[in-house]
C-alpha cells in the first residue's frame, strides 16, 4: 500500500541562498572528518555483504575458456551443408557403408535447395522489405522523439510551477525564519535572565543564613 503523504523536498533552490565559500569549506571539512573517523573505526569490508562467487557448469567453464583464448567456435559441423561429390564409389559397398553418405547428401541437398529459394525471395522482395523496415524504424524514431519532446515540456512546466510555488511562499518562509531566530534569541535571553535571577536568590539566601548565624 502506497503512502498518502506528499513527498516534500527540503531543497528550496529559489528561496535558500547559496552557501558562502567559507560555509562550503566548513561543511566539506566536517564530511571529510566523519568519513575519516568512520574508515578508521570500522573497516568498510565488514559493512558490506560477502562477495558473490559465481559457479558455472563444466560446459559453461569450457566456453568461457574458449572465449578467453579467442578460439573459433566449432559447435556445428558445416561440412554437412556442403555439396558432396556425386561420383559413384570405386568399389561396391554395403548398405551400411552407403547410409551415412546418403544421409549427408540428403542434408546438403535440402540445405542448398532452401538456400537457393531464400536467395530468390531476397532478390525479388528484399529491397521492398528493407524499405518497409526503414519506414517502420523511422516511424518509431519519430514517436520516440515526440515522447522525448513531451517529457521535456513537462519538465519545463514542472520547473516553472516549482519556481512559482517557491517564489509565492518566499516571503512567508523568510518571515517564519526571522520569527524562529527571534524566538531562539528570546529563549536564550530568558535562560540567561533565569540563571541570573537564580544566582541572586542564592546570594540572598546566603546573606539570610549569614545574618541569622550572627
């Protein structure tokens, strides 16, 4: 269930003044000191989860080794798709011996026939298919560009609304800040006056005790 509270950002770039170089340097020094104390007191490695060690199957390990050595991939025997010589064998052979040769001949014949059909289709319709594909890609690109332009407009509108909202309450925020500062000052003045009054009361009590004893 999502929260119904409205997200409030503490950053008010159109109201808050920029920090002075001295303030920025002081903040950066405090951050550096905190990082230094954290790095010396607690090792960063103890705060992080243990490093994940991947495990691979033997087949995957062999493939990674092949890629590392840049060896060519020989997963498919391409010779079965090549045209086999049609010369008859020089000596009579048994059916068991001719079966693998016939299987390879059927495979290469089917592949070459399919390849020839594909090349004919590509020669006849490939140009039109390529143009249609480019047209579809251009239409998709234009749609993405429109979405991007719309998102940029929304960002600009949101930025303008944010600035207007902050400018509208800038005076109120400044007044509240001044009132808070005056309130803190009055609290400090009250505490100082209270402490001074307490000291006076203590002094009077000491004088009263000293007068009674005399």
